């Protein structure tokens, strides 16, 4: 396995952990250094995965993982050096838990792919949809006794470990899942990836509320306001959430294919611009 600890605390844990596992670890930037001399420890930014991807292109690995600075987030790469979205990992880990605890509840935030609740139901579990953010996830997990929780952003939460969000625990589950399945991760993942997603797109606005209400008036599908505005339009949906710190709306879109995603992104963006007059 290949791992990039990003000079964060994950580098303290990984060598000791792999001494106890029947697996080989090839590590990058395992030495903790708060100046982060090699790259910023944010695995959601593609430029921070370049060194790990280069390593995985030079040698064959079953799995790659990049951690953020405190190792509560993890971003995974398959054996073909293709990144896994957080929704894919959430669905895979949820299925693994439900195969061991039928009827359990799994928490996911509302930006996760529809494949996540579909997977939970298919494996005999109960999906619980929440707002975005670790405080909401942990609170709802406590209320529902959910065995696992996942977010699109690479946070994964575990009931039996005090509902902590831990990239290392997510790594251990994926390693066991791959070992038990016997197929490469690039094959396993295809069962959990049914739709195309836009990723999070920031749209600058002068008035968040006015822009949101304009979008709500134009797109008249099934709507809810659990966290921002979510609109379901049959086989596609989008969520538009206001930032608490910036004058932006965060747009996430999912549809059956990339072309449908691009079309819906364009339509929502154009509607936001009608109000704000500001580009994305």
C-alpha cells in the first residue's frame, strides 16, 4: 500500500500500524513537520495528490491513501491510480458494516451520491440523511445509534470508536474489504458508482438568499431546505448551500452522465447570475 501522510500526524501512526498488518507500506512524508515542506496537507486538492500518484505509477499498489494534517480525513486512490470520491468510499464502507450488522443505520450528508442511500437499502440498512458538517453527523449518529457515517469530503465516522472521524479506521476497513473480496479495488468500486457528479462549485453572489430563492422559483422539482436548497428533478438533482464565511453559494449536481451534469450546472449557474450579476 502507498500512503502520503503529508507531514502530518498520520505519519506517526502508519509505521507502527503496518508492523502488525500482513501488508507492505510505502510511505511519503511520514515525518511530522508543521511547516508542511512538501505540500499542503489537504488531500481534496488534486495538486496535493501528485507525489502519491507518481509513486503509484512507478510501482504496483492495491491501494493508495493521502491524509490531511490531523488524519481525520483520508482520500483514497485505486490500483489503477484513479481517485475514489468520498461518496464511493462511504457506500463501500457502509455495505461492509451492513453485511455484519443487518438493519443498522448509516448516516450520510445530503451531498453524497444517491448511490449511498441506495447501497444502504440494498444491504438491509436504514439510511439517515443529514446536513453537511461533522457536528451534525456526530449528533445524528448519537441520536440514531448509527454504526457508521460518511461525508463526501473524506470524513468517516465510527460508532464503536466514539463516533470519531478517522481516516486510519476507514483505511483499515478498505484494506479488509479488498482482502475479503479478492478483486482489485478498481473492479469493486464500479458497483458503487452509478452516477456522475460535478463536485463542489463555488458561485459568487451579492445576495445569497435572493439568488437561492430565484433558483427555487425556476427549478420546481421536489425541494427541501434541510441544508440550503436541494432540488430533485427525476433522475438528477442539485444542492445549493450558502457559505457561512464567503459571499458564495456552493453548488453540487448529480445526474446519470457527465453531459447531463454539465447541462444542469450551466442552467443553475445562469439562474444565479441573473440575480447576482457575478460570475463563478
